[in-house]
C-alpha cells in the first residue's frame, strides 16, 4: 500500500513539474522567434497564481538597466491556458513609460527608445486578476 501511495505521489509531482516546464520552455521558444532580428538581452518568466484567500492576482515586477540612445523591444507570449492576455508595463520611478495595453487594445510587443540611462521596472499583471503564465523577452533593436 505504501509503495502504491509513494508511486502515485511521485507520478503526480512529475506531472505537475512537467506542465510548468512545458509552459516556460515552449513559450520561451516562441518569444525568441518573435523577437525577430533584434539582439537578445534577457527573458522574464511570469507565473501568476492566486492564493486561496485572494480574489485576484497582483503583479510581478522585474528591474532592468537600460542605456540612453538605445532602442529596445519588449515582446510577450502568453500561455495557451491563459483566459486573458498579460499586461506588460515599463515604468521609471512609478511613471508609466510604455505598455503593451494601449487605448483598450492589447499588443504582443512594444518598442522603447531610451533617452536616459537608468533603472526601469517591468510590471506584469492581468486586467481581471486571473491566473496564468507568460514569457517576455527584452531585446536590443539598435543603438542610436
């Protein structure tokens, strides 16, 4: 009986981990393809999960240093099981600089020309506070 229980536990753990890995690995491959001819800089894995007590998810924040006189591209690929597309926002000192959600329309990417070297923050969230996963890629388009 113990062997059966432990076998089931191991099988369940492996299946949960493989589902999570598939989401990340497949999404990263797609995000890298959609990067186009830009030069890869960094990728971001975002997994939003509601806790039992929470009504909706919050946000995930990453910090990046961007250089002046440089054009960057940010693209995002959503998990197949997401009920909504994830919102990606670029901020500096809590000031919204750019986003993939503009005038009520959702985009898979946006470009940003950095005029001032500094620390910028990427915020990822869902409009309705849903659960889901996504991969985002930061790439260099060109130096100006």
